[in-house]
C-alpha cells in the first residue's frame, strides 16, 4: 500500500492511494492537487550516506569510502511533495540528489545483515540537496550544506516494504524541467541496505520511524531558481520540487540592502 | 533559589520547581529534597545540536593543522552535529562504555534550550528565543580527526546525559560568563568558562538560525572546552555549571547494564 500524510480542510490526515486519488482516513476521496503533502514519515533520527555510489564518488573526485560515510539530519530540513526549496542568491552550485529512503519499523540493535530486511517497514524517495559553496572540511559535509531549511524534500508516498520485492534493483531518475539529468540503479550502492542496517545497529540503536537516505548516483547538475526537479525511484514514487529564490522567503540579500541604501 | 523545569521519572508531566544549583537541592510546595532523593528524566524533548570547535582553546589546540590537509583553512561557519534520540540520557543513569573502548571523553557543554521557533533571528534578539539553560555531557569516543562526521564516536546509546533540570532564562544574567567544571571521582579535572566561546550564545543562535530553524524544545550545545577529561569504567562523572546545575553519571561497561548482554 502507498500511504501519505497530507494537510486538507484544516487538519492533518493519513491517506492512501486509491485509483490515482487520495482516500483520507475518514473515508473522503480527494485529488492529489487539493492537498498539501507533508513528509510521509515524521522525521526523528535521519541518517544520510555520502559517496555511496562509486560513480558519484568519482564525479566528486573522491574514491569510494571503505566504511560508510554517514551524517545526520534534523527535522527542520524536511518538506513534502510539491514544495519549494530555497536557493540563496549568493550560491554558485546547488545540486539535487535522488535517493532511496529506507524507513525502520522496529528497534534494531546488533542486527545481522541476513535479518536486516525484517527491520524495514517501508520506503520513500528523498531529494538530498547540497549547496557546495558552503562545504568546509570539518565534519564534512556539515549541517550548513546538508541540513538547511527546505533542502530535503521527501515523499510523496511511504510504500510498505512487502510491496517492494527487490529494493536493491530499482532505477533512480532525476528530471530537471522534464529532461533526464541523473539515472542510476540501487544495485550500484557501495554499501547496500542490509550492510547499512548491520553497520549502524552495530554501534547504536535504530528506532521505529528512523530513516536512512542511501546516497545518490552520478549526475549532479546545478539547479536554478524556477527549475522543477523531479526525483523518481522505480515503484516508490515521483517527488516533485521547485527551486525558489530568496524573494519567496522574504529574504533580502545584503547586496540588495546595500543597493537600496544607495538609492534612498 | 532558581526557577527551573524538571521531568521526574515515572511522572507524565513536566514540573516547575525551585532549585539551588550548586548544592543540588530541589524545592516544591515548601518541601526540599536532595538530588539523590529524586529520579529525573532528561528535561528536553527536541533535537540536540552540538557545536564543534567553539571554545578558543579547542581551536587553538588544532593550531597550524587547520591550514593543512584535510582541513586546509580555519572554520568559517559554525560546525554542527546532532546528538540523536538514542543518545539522550538523564541525571544519575549510567553512561554505557562500549565494548572494546577503554575511555570516554567528557564534554562539559552548556545546553541552550529553545523556547519558540527561531528562524533567521538577529544577534540582538536571539536570547528572547531561549527558554532556559541546562547541563549536558556531550560524551565522545576519543577521535583525533574532525574531517568526517563522527557518528560512530558521538551517537552511541546514552552518550548525551542532560539535566537534571532546565533553569529558566531569566535566572541566568549572562550565559557568556558561566564557569564549567568537570569532576571525576570527586577530583576537579577541568575548569573553563563560556567567556571563552568564539561565538557567544546570542551570536551562535543567530549564525545557526540563518540556515536552519531551531524549534521549541530543541537544545543547542555551545561547545565543549579543550582537553576533555577522560573517564573509564566505574568512574563517577560530575559536570557543574555555575548558576545552572550539576549533572552526575557513572560510566558502566555496556555488557554490565540490564539487557546489555544482548
């Protein structure tokens, strides 16, 4: 089953996909354009993987790591399907990252990889934007690059694990303004899902609702204000996002302030 | 007496109490009890964000290394990390010492607890967004390199004791002039002051909320001082922050904890 969390008619609802429409938990049928899409899982502890596809690592002039490169994200960064992500006026390189997101279903500690899928409740799609201008070499990639408000769209659907036969063989695609700019397959992950669950649970407890963003393949492209970015994972969903400028967020850049001072 | 918020263990609601921070005395409805007569949960519920290298001495300890590979330059923006939900621990509960690890770094951190949604707040207004202050032990497995995120070293179960309470903001005249002390088995092992922060509290809140929202209930750690004391199995660790509180935990091997044998 495909499940969503949406805001509709003044309240937050759980909903399921039915014949191309949404059925709210109270039974109402609504069109997908009539709702505000929220992240399908309320984020608590969210892990993200850097350089987990060898071709993407090479693209960034890194060799694939010998141990998973893991960082964490806070709840502030997540937005739902069909939302807007801010591109600050002063940046030169902001790229999307299409990723399969794995949702943990029950507490996991010292789980062996053979049993790892028993701890997965489902999957969704994430777009783990990065602004490379802000990279520094301390706890890299740091939160200013990877935990910005609006910079991690997630959704639209939470898809039950039992509906995905082989999560390690799914096509990932990103479209910018309708053109395919990134294409890969989850089979090319350096560390696969069972390995990641075994690795993380070997030193800490994973809890229900925790999410692992499993990394992105090659094909990073700079995205500009106004671009429509769709990240798609086969069988999981098609996550639509639009890049918006500072004006949308009522942010006046310092250079504009200077300019306005000069003219007044 | 200072006004503070606590979450007593086994009680569903948070409570408002009066405390004497240095002595560890809690007063409610005219009755006074000592720290050891009470059981606490962590008094915070949101996301805990740590700040790396925010003490002048901590950055100085890296010295010329900051200009060499892999760092190549001194940090410009605040360097943050997350202490995830599994790390949150409370006063008087054990800090698990993972198998194969002999010593833990004790990070004496002032925790700034956020009171309302803070997005792009100015330095001048930043403290208005603070609900209060607490003591946090930002525990780490020692690691020399800070090039890659240190999840394995900082995000272990129980690696973030918080509490015992949150002292209301109005009770702290100046968060940038608080003495922090670490005692191990009663012996003073570290003393520093938040006067040594590179980014003082208001500036840190302003610079962090420039790119990420802090929500009510989130806690921002201002940093840990240089030369973090090391603690081994059996050590009693006490962190004091003047006018805020004192937080005590014992380091216990994880396989000796209830359920730790699994």
